[in-house]
């Protein structure tokens, strides 16, 4: 799945920045484009016998701001959005700007995108996000707010095929 997303997001197509996935709103292939074209690419690979599982959903990527607005007015990430997505079993993409390090020392994440799979709640506020960075297969904990003002959330909404 990750390799398919690398392809649909154009991660390795950037001559000047190989290995980068552009934030939602950049011209050309970006994270949102890749999420939204994942299902059709997966189906193409299934038709060729490369993958075997059937997909149930297409996916719509909904950033909480577009790149121009993030840079000009600061990003947007709200606890209620994170809680809603995680509690609905929908991992969300966190597009970090000046992201710090996880509690176990992984990072700094700088301008990296990570997937939010959970959160640590103290009864009043989110204290940590449970994330996957794509750099390994483990859960990492990122303190709430350990990122710059351009950080924003991308909701990944399944749509029945």
C-alpha cells in the first residue's frame, strides 16, 4: 500500500527533491492527489494480477487548509477533528511544518507527513498523538503542538465504490 501511495503521490518523481511528497495544494502530484487516485491505481494493479485484495472504498482527501492559506495564515489542526477521525477509525494525515521529535527521539520530523492513528487524552486535552512516520513500523508519540504554525490535518474520507 505504501509503495502504491509513493507512486500516486509522486514521491520519487521530484528531480530536485527525490523522496519528497508535496503538501496538498502544490502544483502537480501531491499528497491529496495521491490519496484520491490510490483506488484506481490499486484496481489497475489488481487487474494485472499484481495485488489480489479487493478494495471496498475510494478515498477523498480533505485538507483543513490549502498550502497558500497554511503559509499565509498558519496551519489548522483542531483536537475535535483528530478525535473524530481516530474514533471513526479513519487515520488522518498530519502535514508537519517544523515538526519536532517524538518522545522516543525519532525525528525531528521537520516538514514531513505522518499518519495519526491514535491519541493520548488526559480527560481535558490531547497530550500526544500516536503517529506512524513511514520511517519504521512502530507507534511513536508526538506531543500536541510540537510543530510549527503551517502544520495542518488532512482527513481521509472513505467513499463506497
